[in-house]
């Protein structure tokens, strides 16, 4: 049985301000929950219709009806977990860093986190206008990769000024990435879905790169930011 205070806390975590206030975030889906349980993250509480056989003080068996009351999904799974937010670690500048300039779509951010995990990118740096990585939709889209990528929210302009490494920016008009010299370490900046990289950050980019269009009509306006990130990371990583 869920108490009113438990329901109030869990449902409040849909909003960023309450996630930050409590230092907690929600995870749904057995596969993702198990991945996080196997990581270094700290479980706050688990609400499930079927036991995970973990510490009884952390696990509460509830009905499907109660799960529906607290779930953020249209069709709830069989479990919902609340984890403590991890503290971000210092950013390492000896390898490639991905930086996001105001990426707003949760699905895009979640996919980019998975891509960082896939391509071995340890650090993902986001400006404060980028969607919160603990947004429930982002967590769903990461499929557990949130545990293996160090994500930092920073003043992106100040961060770029502080690192003495090449800064690559993805632009529609830039050097063809397939014929560009790409380093093993640097910053790869990806911009906002609608507006691209902001002018302030553009002024700090040392190398503008683009993904060429091969279609005969050259009619496609742009690539989705997560798709573009996948292509560019593949090109950076295949060199080393």
C-alpha cells in the first residue's frame, strides 16, 4: 500500500525543480532498473508488482492499480524505482568530449547519452538550457547508459574557454567531416534542434565541420541532432 506522502514525492519528481530539491529521479522498466541496480547508483526506493529479492527496507510490493497511480508512462511496466542523483565528476580533457548547446528534446538527449556510451565518450557536457538528463523521458531513452556517461551541466562558454583543446562544431556549412583531420581529443559541439549552435559558442569553435548531403536534389533541410551526433562520433572514432 502506498502512502499519500510516497505518492506525492514520486509524482513530484516529474518536475525538474523537485528532482533537484530532493536529489532523486524516477526510473521505469525492469531492464533499465536492473541495469541501474547493478551500477554504482544508490537506490532510494523500489515499487514493484513482483519482487526483485532485494533489501526489504527498499522494496515495496504494490498492486498494478497503485503502480498506475505513480507511473509516468501511459502503459506502466511492472516496476518503478527512485534513485539518488549521482554527482558529476571532473571532466577529462585527454579524450573526445561531446558538448550540447541547448538540446531541448528528451528523446534526443537520451539517444545522445546512449551514443556516448556506445562510442566510449566518457564526458558529456551540457549548457543549462539543455533538457535535464534526469527527466523521465530522457532516462527511458538512455536504456541504462546514464550510468556509464559522466554528464555535467555548466556555463558552456566558460567551459570551452577553460580547455586548451580543439573545438569542433557541427554546422550545415563547414568542412566535409569525411576529409577533415580529426584529433583523438577535443570538444564536439552539437547545437539546438531548431537554431543550431548559438553565436556565442560559434565564436569559440576552432573547426566547423559538416556532414555532406549526397542526395541528387539536396532538398533535406537538416539532420536530427542525435542522428548527426552518431555520424560524427563514428567518424571521429574510426580514426583511432
